[in-house]
C-alpha cells in the first residue's frame, strides 16, 4: 500500500518489508493499538500509524499520525474512520505516557492541493510548517571545500557504533531549536541507526581533536539512508550551535555526496524545513540541490483534558 501510494501521490516514500517490520518494533510502538488497517473483500484499502515521542517539547507531547487511502476508495469516509480511531488512541496513549500534559497531533498534507490537505483542515488541523524535498545528480553537484581557516585539529570520520552516543547528544543539541523536533532517547537512536536502510559508509561526523584520545568534540554530522536503490537519502544534517556559520556542514555533506556518486549512486536527496533556523536551504542550493516537491505539515493542538 505504501509503495503504491508513493507512486500515485509522488511521495518517493518506498518501503521494503523489513522497513515496516522495524517500524513496528520501534521503542514505544504497540502495533496492536497504534496501527490500523481497513480491508474490503480481502484487500487493504486504507491504513494508519501513530507515533508518540518519548520526550516532551516545550512542555508538550508530540504525536504524529500517518497513513493513506487507496485511490479507488477515496472520498468514501474511510480516512475519517482511520483518523477518528487513531486520534482517540493518541488521547489514550498520552494519558498513559505523559498524563496531564497538553499535546499536538501532526499529519502530512502531501503536495499543495492534494486531498490530504483538505482532509486535514476538515478535521481541525491547521498548516503549521512547509517542507521541500530537494535532490542533486552528479551533473548538478557543486562541491564545497573547507572554508574554516587552517585548523589542523579536525577529523572527518565515518559514523560508527563507538561514536553513536556522541552523535546522539550532538543531534539533540543541534535540533533543539528546530520546529517539531524532540530529543531522541538512546533506544530511539539505536532503532534509527541500526535500521536496514541506514548507511554507515555514507554517514560522517566532523570531530575537533583534543590532546588525548578521548578528548574529541563533535562539530557536525551527516547521516544517510537508502530506500530506493542507487538513491541516497540524507536523513540528518546537524551542527553544534557554537560551530555554526563556519562551513562545516557544507564540507561534510560535500564529502558524503561525492562519495555516494563515486560509489555508483545516481541521485542524492533530502527534505528540509523551508524556515530552518540554520539557513539549511541556502546550503543545499550551493551544493546544487534543487526542489523536486513541496509539502505541508498540519497540526492540531490538544489539551490534556
């Protein structure tokens, strides 16, 4: 169903069976209560999935509901059935995990004009943030070299298990001022970086090397995955707040993209908040990334009561 909708709705969200199996085993996910499938005559025609962040953001919980309806079964009220059940589950789960806490529910509206946007508005959701998918091919790629002086105490390393906690803490710092982001727990981080789709060999961490072997500070990182063969997806790019504006991310990302094309990938893509506080859109444009689609995240605010 997900792969069919990726083609019909041009989302590029293609899955393998193992990807879904990993999602259902993620920390905090109860498949029997947090997922829903709707079947007619033995065929799945709609589905929904709920995720609740383990941590709060600005004192509020965050829930995301995703899903879809088969094209031939749209505008029959099936989406209303799915959303009604999962919104009720969101209230129940918030009371279990974060009792007495207000929360938000987010849902994706797909490209402007898509029926999902109208559906979101009809259920009381409002446009909250705009995102754009960007991609670059070997022809358009423009490498950005080091622009941060003559520092020699920098090391650009491949992502590895021994750096996992350092990068997790850096990620939580880097995304603390990003819209919709909540801190990732150790379990959530492990689930993401041990997934089938994660690509250690195309992920990098820039380290500032100290006087001893254990005195390394993370400056920025680039994490990648692969869902579509020969297309590398940049899933996370972050820079320590104290290290922003020095060209670190441009250098690290350029290294990853260059390695991907040398390794046979035909495209590198990513998704970015159009209002990113770090000016990420401009960074990606300098490397040759161009917009391929746009979408909107819709949000509903809910009181604990």
